[in-house]
């Protein structure tokens, strides 16, 4: 669970910013999980013989991710 204090560090009144290290960490988990699911779901087929290469997400994610916050109408 993300504490209230952490949310205050990540937001100002108009923007939510996730540090690039956090985004990279989530991306590594996502890519690894997807590779595992593909391997499990193709078991017993010709597709299971293909090697799924790893992806260096550090090259893909170079900066923090920011999202504009909109007020509810």
C-alpha cells in the first residue's frame, strides 16, 4: 500500500510524477511476467521452441513519467 505521505511526495496540485526508477522496476516485472505466461501458454506447441529474449527496460525508460491531474466535474 502506498502511504499518504508518499502520495504527497509524488504529487503537486496539477501533476503526478513517478520516478524513472519506479517505472523501470514495474516494467521489469511486467516484461518478465509476460515472458513467463507466453512460455507456459505455448507449452506443447511449436511456439514453445522459440527463445524469448529479455528486454533492457533501462534503455527504454529515460525519464520520469508525469501525468496531468484533472479535477472531477
